[in-house]
C-alpha cells in the first residue's frame, strides 16, 4: 500500500459534504492539505491552507493552485470534488441552474485539472481523483443536465487516463449513488425526503477516495461505482 503521509493534497468543494470529509481524512492520514471552496473554510485542520475559490473562475483556480504549490512545495494529490446539482424535468429547470451545473461541473473541472496537472506531472506519486456520480453512468430520469455534466466528467477522466498513466499520473473517478449531504437541497431534494435515511454518508465516499490514492503504485483505480444497498444496480 502507498501512503499519503507528507504528500500534498488539494481538495475542491472542501467546505462541506464529501469534500470536507475527504480533506479531514487525508489530513488525518498525514497529508498536507489545501482546501478550495467558495467559503474559504479551513475546517480547523492544523497546518491546512484554505482559499476562497469559485472553480467557475479559471483565474481564481490558477491562483489557488499556485499558492498551494508555493506554500507546500508541490502537489501530489488533486481531488476535484466541487459540484452542484438540481433535479426535475428538463423544461422546468431554471436557466440559471443549467448554467451553474455546466459551468461548475464541467468547466470547473477542466479549469481545476488544467491548473493542477503541470504540478502533478512533477510528482513522484501523483493522483488525480474526480468525484463524479452514478448519474454520469446511468442518466436517471429528472437529472438530464446534471447527468450530462457528470457524463462529461466520466468521459474526460477516461480519456485523460489514456493520456497520463504512462507519465505516472493515476486518474480515478469515484461515482457515488445517493449521499446524505446538503447537496441539491431546495433544488429537487428536500430535508424530509425519506430516501435520505438509506443513502450513504460523506465519510464513506471520503474513504473510497483515500483507498484509491493509497493503492500500490503498480496499479490504479480507474472508476469506482459506489451504491447504497437500497439502490437497484440495474437502473
């Protein structure tokens, strides 16, 4: 097994949910962590660097990555987790939600990887992890635009793997099913949704992220689909 001890890990969307759980878990395992979020929250993690950053703004992303590398001396693990969602029939979707999902989930990912990849290529133990969704493999009803943005993430990472694995950068996509967080609350999901009780927890996805980046360097986790036991795998 590899270790994250001493490695520099940058996590986007790090102020809550999966991102916060991943940042805390990586830090707890000995990584030096940089947290990017619109809130700029350091989560109380000792030694962490935190940056207020909207991944829709490429200049903000470039600055945050540069400041991370300048402060820590490099970048070894990039966890691209920032994302937004809104559910419902396509024609009922608010135009601003459409724009936000495409700009955050697609462009934001591209900006993040473009800023971080030159530094990953200089690392001796580089991992690029994207938190996508099972919606990017299935295309569920009521999630047309969200699914389109997540299919884009999955396709991007599949292509990048072909490009990068011989150069030492492992590309891993984590595709969870339902996770009980604040994600999409008030935008198709609500706090009294009975399905929340059967969903997974953010920590479980954080554990999957750490599992991917601690595999022996002789192999890589390409795509990991994680579903709650209540979810039919054929849907």
